[in-house]
C-alpha cells in the first residue's frame, strides 16, 4: 500500500479553517450567551449575534 504525497500547506490551511470554525461555534453556543446574560442583552439580540457567528463559521 503506497501513500500519495500531500501538500503540507494545504493540510495546515484545512486545520486552521477547522479550528477557526470550531472557535466560532464554541463562541456562539457557550461564550456569547454567557456574556450576553452578564451584560444584560435581550434574547433576540443574542440570537441575532449567534446567527451572525454561525454564518461566519460556515464561510471559513
């Protein structure tokens, strides 16, 4: 079984994209609601911010 050579720069780019997307998901699901509750943002604004973060995560 032979393995084909892969481009290490492409792998690094994919890993960076994966980590950035995971960071956006973590921020939108855990960090954003906690911060919003702490500073007193309304739920509709929190949901809008969460949606914006998730859209940003899918564009990465």
